[in-house]
C-alpha cells in the first residue's frame, strides 16, 4: 500500500505581512496547502493522504478541506510535531496504527509549500522506494557553492558537479523506516531533523530522484510572487 504524508506544521515567518502560515496563503484563489493535496489526490494508487498540521491551525485546515471539497475519507489531518521529522513520525504512527507494518508498503513525504510538484516526480519517488529502501528528490546546483568558516571570506570552492540541492518528496519503505527508528532509539532520533538521515544512520543509501525547478519551496515573499505568477499563467 502507498501512503502520502504532507508536512504542513510550519509558521512561515519569512513571509512579510502574512496573517496566517504560508501554507494557507492563497495563490490563484486556492490555498497553497490545497494545491499540494490535490497533486497527491491525482495519484490514484495512494491509499490515504495524511496532513500534519500545527494544533493551533487544525480547525482552520479542517474548514479548508470542506470548503474545497477535499474528501476526508482519503485525506486525514494529523497533529504536527515540533519539527519536520516530528511531523513525519506522527504521520507514520497514524499509518502503522491503522494498517500495521507490512513489507513493501511505502510512505511518500512532501513539504506542503511545494505546491507545483509534478505527477512524474511523485510516481518516480514511489517506484524508486518500492525497489529500494529510501529515496529523495534532488536537483543539480546551477550556482558555484563555497564554504566559509568565518562568514566573511571564502574557505573553499566546492566542486559543483558533485553538489545537488534537496527538494521533496522523500519516500521510504515503511517497514525499513520503522526498523531504523527502533534501532536508533529516542536519544539518537532527537538530534536528527531529516527523515533521510534516519536511514543514512542505519547504512541505507538514499537513491536520487531527479527534481524540477518548478518544484520549489515557497519560503519568502519573492517565492510567493513567483508562485502567484505561475498560478495566474495556469488560468490563461
């Protein structure tokens, strides 16, 4: 079985003059979160879509699902954690409590504020995770990246051909992820903020799925402006 987990617990403090977390801001008349949910609803093989929400915004999100006719039989809200990894763990607990831990089941996790994720990326994540233990979505770095130790001068120019930028989804074979969580224990897990890191700590390679420039994360006002223009072009 295939499950999706959308991480939507952030506060979005880098968006100026916003009266709500960025995942609830509308672009083209549709909240960012709803756009992201719809991208996963299009994949018929996904059994259930879990959305991790900050408890303070749980009721608001619930009303949005109703307003935009999102089926609550397939899309379920889950209380978010203190960070991204915490939210993924809460979603994983919901999945395994209801469906158990079965070899071959897959959990595909995604940032709520990447609303332009393509069907191609989602499907390639699912297919790759079914063949391996874990995969993530990455895109080559177009810019030269440097390392600095003092914040003022360049310590090292890093080889661009070896560097990629991480996107989401990140996707995992559920029984392997649960095995690693048990193996690492709470103390080790508490210092890991990325779910891929859990598999890496246990020696599993993270396989690369090719990302796309349009699958960007809406973090700043500039990102929001670009997303608004993209949403506007969809109507034309």
